[in-house]
């Protein structure tokens, strides 16, 4: 039973870590403060084909597995979580096209997506379809060689810099659920923007509400089998990116806190010498390792073809709550300066707070996990 990365995985990690340390981390606070999209960074990641990390080489990808995805996402998120989320959501869309799209769609979209020349966003959630995605109102009607879409999507992360939205819509009656949802690649230009929220964290990559009114898309833009998109989506394991993002934040919170408590003196001693603080550091380090182990276990099992619904939920719950806990503790141990934008810990906390909600709230993952444990 191996717990270590291979030499190639370590090389990949070190390469991305160095890029993140030198090119992302120094810019992250200003990008966040100015709510500025990290365009140059994502273009660099496209040049390195990290935006096509898990896509097959024949479509311009790097043909890596989900362990490599988790490793790369942890490194990016440790520097700036929204960079990791823009890349991961894009790659998630490309993966659905790769697994279920026609050869024509794969050839048309994937080489450009691997380089980030075509950018994908995910249109699944709606006003009344948050945790309960099958309550979506967006629907598509077939008209000859086209589909006509009406409805709306909300929280479409990276919409403003995306070219295409993988849009889920009902194509069958409710009594056929979950076999009544199809997915379409819809150009972003076909949507109207309704609302752009001001968010607590993840401020540099926006997730607006957008709507579709009698938008026609060619039948060839249907991704996968008609009616099966919701079920097929469950077979895509790029969701390991979410706990991996949490591991990155939990780790940065720990690293910054170690530096701070080693430098800061009160009562004539470094505050890291106080037992109460040492114990918190020990707990933070344990959270980072347990979160990473659970995430990599899920990724490694998925790479071996196993069903990871149970392991993915466990990793998602534990890692995202570890990120919230570590970033919150980091702020406390920084004292007043941690509450300011002079340090990064307040940004880590704001970004971490999203992760227990996005990718399905942790309560739903607890349901999935309880079903697996109780055998329902
Ligand atoms: C910044 C941001 C970016 C996002 N990006 C995307 C994206 O790119 N594409 C996309 O499609 N979606 C995206 N989402 C949507 C995200 O997946 C949803 O927010 C999430 O699924 C929860 O839906 P909701 O917000 O409507 O919460 P609701 O479904 O209204 O749930 C509210 C709360 O109720 C509780 N709850 C709900 N159901 C249960 C239950 N069965 N048992 C116990 N408790 C429950 C949970 O605490 C939950 O947080 C994003 C969201 C945010 C905030």
C-alpha cells in the first residue's frame, strides 16, 4: 500500500508549486481586492496545457489522471483558490465532452479547450434547483435539426471569460427523472446576464445568473445521449478538485500561521512557544494531512476505475471543513493583523467559506455517505 507520490507526480507538483509561488501568490491579494479576473495566469496555465491536464493527448491534453489533477489543484488553490476553480470547472466541462460527446464535438472543442483558447463554464444550478438539481426549469424542445432552449442558470462560474456553457435542460417529462435531462454546449453570447452578485470570497472570478430565451442550438451540440446527461454527469470524477482546493487553502493557512507565530513575540517570547498555540498548530497540520489523504485516496481509486461516491463525499466534507477550520484558526492566531488585508489569511477564510456549499452542500454529501455506510 503506497502513500507517496511517484517521481513524475512530485515533479509535476514541484513545477506547479514554483509557478504558483512566484507568479500567482504575489498577485492574488490585488486581484481579489480589485475583483480582477486572473486572465494572464489562466493563459499561462493554458500554455502549459494544465487546462487540458486530464484530457487525452490526441486532443492536445496531457493524459494525466485524477491524482495529478488533485495535486495541481492543491498547488493553485494554495496560492489563489479562484484560479483553481476556474481551471477545474473548465476541465470538468471538457471531461463531460470527452466522455460523452460525439467525436465531432470532441475534435471541435477539446484541442482548443486543452489550451484554454475555448473556455468552458458549467450551467447546472438554478434559482429553485440548487441542492435539488432535478427541479430545474430550463427546458429544451426539439425543432428539426435544432433544439430551442428557454430558462435560466445561476452561479455560472467564469461566465464572463467563457466561450461556451455546458447547459443542462429538461428534455423529457418529470416522471422520467432522472432520465429527462440533456446537456448542450451553448455559446455564452446566447445568454442574457441578469445578476452579478457581490460575493464574500472568490471575488475575482464571477458567477452570475444568466437566462436563455428561445435560443436555438444545432442538434449536434447535444452532449451525450438525450435524457441521460444528469445520470452521465454522476460518472465523472473531476469533482475531486473541490476537496483538493480545500487542501490548498488549509495548507496555506497553516504555513502562514507557522511563519507568524515563529516571528511574533509577546510577553518576551515567540507566541509559537505557548502551549495553547502549539496544540492548535498540531491540529491544523493534522487537518491538512487527513484532508489530503482522503482526497488522494478518492482520486487514486477513481483512476483505478472504482466507484468513489462514498470516498468523494468523505473527502469533500472533511477537506472543506478542515479548510474553514484552519483558515479561521489562522486568523485568530494572527491576531488583529490577520483581520486586515495586509495578510492573506482573511482572503483564505473568505474563499474557504464557499467550499462547504459549492459542489453540493456538505449536508447532501453527508446523506450520500450515510446511505453508503448504512447500506440504503
Ligand atoms: C460562488 C458560487 C459559485 C458556483 N458555481 C457554480 C457553477 O459554476 N455551476 C453551477 O451549476 N453551480 C454553481 N454553484 C452552485 C452551487 O453548486 C449551489 O450553490 C449548491 O449546489 C447549493 O445550492 P443552493 O445555493 O441553491 O442552496 P440550497 O439548495 O437552497 O440549500 C441551502 C442550504 O440548505 C441545506 N440543505 C439543502 N438541502 C438539504 C438536505 N437535503 N438536507 C439537509 N440540509 C440541506 C444546506 O445547508 C444548504 O447549504 C456555485 C455557487 C456559488 C455560491
